[in-house]
C-alpha cells in the first residue's frame, strides 16, 4: 500500500468514527428522556448499546408499570347563573 492510500484510509476511519458517535447520540438521548419520564434511572439507556440486552430493556420499558403521577387538571370555571 502506498502512502496516499494509507492517508485516505485513516481519514475515512476518523470520519466514520465521528458519524458513529453522532448516530449513537441520536439513539441514546431520546431514550435518556424516556427512561427519566418513566421513573427509571436514565443511565439505563446505556444498556441499549449492548446487543440482546437492548431488546430486553425495551421490553421491560414497554411492559412495566410506569411510576408517573398524572398532572392534576385545574377545575373548570363555571360562570354563575343570573
């Protein structure tokens, strides 16, 4: 391999690494907020990076009872009747 091809491969590897980091962030950040809103530790989203564990975690998230308290609705104002 000559030096030009080697430099080109090193450049492509760095670009692919940056693209992989961006893709991972796009995948992880929404699940961070989903886990937090569901009442779980948001750090569980890092388990989504592990093969097969990610499927188990998504099923746990889908089928467990979320610890979310509904927001109280303000009472409806009924004007007095004259």
